[in-house]
C-alpha cells in the first residue's frame, strides 16, 4: 500500500484535488472531518477543548461553535494572543492516531491500495514521516480569498482578513513545495488540475505495480 499525504494552504483546493484522486481509485480521509468527529460531545477531545477554552465556545445544544473556537485559536486584531498551538496539541495526536488506524485497515483489505490523508497542517505538525509521498496543492493568493469568500458567503474583505490570519499559522507554499514530492498548481482550469492529478496518480500507481 502507498500512503500519500495531501496538503496545502487554506482554500487551495485540497478537497477538490482529493476527490479527483478518489475518482481514479484512491481512498481518502479528511483530517477536518476527523477533527469534527472527535470534537463531538461525549468524546475525550471535546472534553479537553472545553476544559481549556471554556464553555463560551459552545452552542445552545452543547456542540462546539467552530467560529468562536477559531477566533480564540487564531486570535483577532487587538484581541488576545493566538492559541492555535494549544488547540493543535489537543486535537492533532488524536486525529493522527485515527488516521493511522484507517490507513492500517485500508492496507489490510488491499495491499495495493493508495490511501490519502488530506490535511492542511501535515508539515506544521511534523507528520510528513507517516507518508510514502507528500503532495502539496497551491494556488494564487487572491484565489484563496475569492474561494474562501464564496465558501462562507462573506465579503472578500472579510475573507482576506481571515485567510491572512490563518495563513500566518501555516508554512508558506514555497517551503511546502520544497518539502513535497509532488506539487499541483490549482490556479488554472479544472481540466489543468485534472491533468496534473492524472500524472501524479499514474506515477504513484506505477510505483506500486513495480514493487508488487
């Protein structure tokens, strides 16, 4: 089995690229989805996040209000200092353990599988060593803003401020590209991105077949 890490900055198009790999037969798990699941009421990560960040981050139904948590984690102009490192120390180990179990199960079912973990902070969490190959997705900075604005239904001005705030906690694309085995530029057309995904998939698929 081949274990691939799929990473990139906020709104770079990781999820879209991940789905392109799935269409070609790869298996995919998304770290964001795992983190959301782990922060559901009744789970240990949920309890620890509440203990550290307070009950003011909760919705009326007891679920975590992710916008409030993000404000505390990433900070705000003139507000408290960012606490994203503290949040990551709670969430990342549990997410990584779940993903490792998932990859192990995939490998047991199909030794020739391609298992992909999509996560924004693979390099920041020093977790690249878990993977056989690392893929980074990039795009132009203004595209991030536009995509983020569309995703959340907010103005580009508000999106730009949020993207800037979150990117400050991430390694720059240039450094990620240097650390990766493959880089996919998602700045162009969907067809252009698909073509890059196909090239990467063909290469990694060939490596599995060669080693079999």
